[in-house]
C-alpha cells in the first residue's frame, strides 16, 4: 500500500506541475496584454467601428418609429489589447468584465453553395447568412441546412452549407475575420442567432466591433430587433 500511495502522490504532483505551468503561461500572456492597454489607444475611430456605429444609428432611427419595439439601449464599444485572441476564454471574460464565458460570441458567415439565388435579398432563401453563436459552442452545418430548408420546404438538392471563404466574408461585410459584426455590414445579410444565446442571464453578449481590437457589447433583445434575426438551434 505504501508503494501505491507514493505512486498516487507522484501522479498528483505531476498533474499540479502541469496545471501550474499552464496558469503561468496564461498569466504571462495576460501581463503582456495589460501592459499595452494604456499605450494601445487610437486617436481616431477606425473605419470598421464607424461602420458598426452607423449601422446601429440607421437601424435605431428606423425602429424607434415603431412603438411596439422596446430597447434596453445598453451598448458598449470596448478596446482590447494585442494578444487578446491568444488568451483563454476565462481571460477574455475577465478583460471584458463578463459574468460568464458563454457571453462571448462570434459571427460566422456561411454560404449555401447550392442556392438557387446568387444574392441575399430573400432572407428565407439567401445565398449567405450571418450566424451568431457562442465561443463555447460549435456551429453545425446540418442544423443550418435543416433550419433554412424548413423556411421554404425547398428541395434537398438546393441546400449545402459551408463557412464562406474569408475573402468573400470580408467583401460581403467589410470586416476582417475576428472583427465581423452582424450590424452595419456592407451587404445586408439575414442573421441567424443560436437559440442558446437566449438562455443567457444576464441577456448581454459581446461580439466583433468592426476591428480586431474593438468588441461590441449589446443586449440580446436589442440585437434581435436591430438585425431582425431568425432564432434557431444551429450548434452543438
């Protein structure tokens, strides 16, 4: 039994050493990020952020004319330091002041490569969609297929979804990968929001803000109203 205890203690010590090494690595990355916060500030608002702001203003001015549409109107643009995407989700959560890592979201542009249309004018049968999911989930193309096909009950042969090429996504939205916002896109894309996002409490998420170092925080219900989103089960 003494030998078994020694082996067990050795195993625990090795596991703790590995865990501590990982923690030190993350702390080092976080220190590097924090050291840049004060010096990494722009003197002029980037074009991508202006694009998002203009998109917000245009949508809000239109929707404010509809009395039945309530707005929480809590929106934040927060600058993050270099190395943000090298951090773990818990570290990103801390930088943004989130309650949970599940509030960290991203926008993925998907393409129906077999679509009978070449544009995005029909939300129920668009060639491209902007899909908003949490970083803690994984997008499932077959679920997008099931949802979009169900909007019109179209022929199976006309649906096959893949992530759009990075260059195509940038051309459609005007945003770089990692900065994509569902608001203010150069091409107005139909938006699909993962139904899991509606289960969040508080109802507030963080998305790309138009540039790599800017994040947009927005109330979920406001996002749904502004983008006129579909809500669907599209993740695992």
